[in-house]
C-alpha cells in the first residue's frame, strides 16, 4: 500500500486529507511533532509527501531541503500563500507540485495519482506492493528502488509477494512452502533457505540488506 505523509499544522485539514486518502486505499498519516519531521520521514519511508509552507519551528522549505538531501520522494506543497514567488521558491527547494488553499479534495487526489504514476511508473489498479521505498512488481518479477531494478526468479517473486502482503508480521516457513507447492513450485525447507539467502543478496545491492527479517519459531517478515 502506498504511504503518504502529511505535514500540515492545521489538524482539521490534516485529518480531512488523511480520511480522503484512506478512502482511496492509501496509507496516510500526519505529523504531530513538528520538531521531528525528518526523523518521522526516515522512519516511515513514505512514497509521497504533502507539505505546507507555514509550520511551527521550521517552515516547509526547510523540511523539503532536508528531505531532498536524502530522498527523491515526490513532494507536493499545499499552502494558502498564493504569491508566484512562493510557488517558485517551493519548486526551487525541490517540490514537484503546488496546490493552493482552499483546495478541492478531488483535485488533491487527482494530482497525487498523477504524481505517483509519473514517479513510480504504475497505474493505480496494478498489483504493485511496497515496503519502505522498495516496490515489488510481481507481474514483471522484479524489485525496484528509485532508478535501480533487479530481476527475480519465479520462486523469489512468490516468496516476496507473500511477505510484502503480510508486512509487519512474520510468515512461517510452512506457510511459504505450502503456498509455493500450491503454485507448483516444489520446494522444501533447504530450498526456501537458499531463496531467502539469494533475496538478501539482491536487497544488499539496493542497500536494503536488512529488509527481510528472521524470527526463530515465527518465520520470515518484512
């Protein structure tokens, strides 16, 4: 599920954006501690950021610059400041689009969908799965992070799809093996371990070597 971070100090606006995004099957959350915007971004790894300009402590320009030092994630500004220089400044600081308040939620959703399609090259109804910044494309048997893409084998794809669909929890070895057997991939525990090892090597190429976790007695998780 695509995760969207809302950096907006008006809680009514932030909550309305969150609720609307959730109606469209996005995972949305808004910042509550405006001293730790960057820390929250780093921890949550959203796929898109909605950024206000006027914020407590540091403004949206500051946080956009900080995020841009670490990530190319799309950032859309939402602001009541309508001066052309504000828009120019936002773009210069690294914003990808600018929405003026008051805004229509329909327009916001349309702009978000267009930005996601341009950035991640997918249609909303395609079966892409994400964990952190990593995008799994089952139909293409590949994982993508930014402009890096790595091909997967059939077994690797099926294992990752199961783990990604159950992110935040652990999937037992028995469950994974049973699922692959049902799909006519005849593997045992040793073969599963080899596939997990290969996947970890591929994630290491993306500098995500710790994405797949192992918990004794529980199985594998992301």
